[in-house]
C-alpha cells in the first residue's frame, strides 16, 4: 500500500518515489516465465495530484526466471514494465461521508480505482504490467537451435548432429531407384562392351 497524504489534494502537486518491494506470488505466466515470489522489484513512481484523484505513473524492474521453449534450458531475463493508473478520490458530501455514485457516472468510475483513506494498492497494476512485459515464448537466445526431434540432443551443443533415417513411406521407392540404377549400369556396361568389340573388328 502507498500513502498519498503527503502529496495532498492540490491539483498539480507532484511526488516522486523509488521503492524496492517483494514480488507477489504468481507474478508471471504460469509454467513458462515469471518473477519468483519474494524477489526484489524496483519501482520508480511519479504521483501527480489531479482534480479526480492521483495519477500514478511508474516503471517496474525485476528479474524473471523461466525455461527456453526451444531447448528447455533454464533462463533469466531482465523485465522492465511501464504502467499508469488513475486512483480516484472518493466522492464525499459536506459532512465527509461518501456519496452514492450517480448512474451516469458509474461507467466513468469503473475505469478508475478508488483511493481508500488516501492509500492505494499497486499490486494489481504491477501484476498486469509485468505479465504484459514478459515474452509469451521465452528463448535463451534468439538463434537457439532447440532440441533434435529424433533423440532430444541439444543442437546448440552439437550443431552438426543429424540422423540418416529413411522415411518408411519412401523406402519402396528408394529400393526401386536403387534397382533401376543397378540395371542401367549393367546396360551401360554391356553397351560399352559392344562398342569395344566393334572397335576391335
């Protein structure tokens, strides 16, 4: 939770904050890549008081861990996520009690998160921003060759690795090609012998 009391309600008032927080649980794409729970997340925040409430603009920096989708090796990557959110002042009457929102303002209110006693919770905003900044298919490097589909060998470690496997669907044709090739060689040998015999005569 972050406190806005020091900022005040005067429009145009500005406050800058830098804070390190612990990453909440499930900050990432489940089973793919994410920021480990409890690891540090560096926040740079700019709080600006406006007529409707407090506009929070910020940047989050953290280190994510995951698995390369090509070679399945562990990887780490730096994540930088920018975000902006408006936290609205609760509507109050002359006695300081919150007023019920009018029907025509209901849609506008849905786009803003209300401040609670001058405090705002940044976790939902942070979660959305970080998840959107993470790659959907993380790779250890752009030119990762992945794994051999035949035996699972890491092709990054052995780029010359290959299999001379014959596709069974083409085996019969290969056999036919081999037999035709042999027959043609025999015919050519016979033809050459006949030519030699004629030359001798």
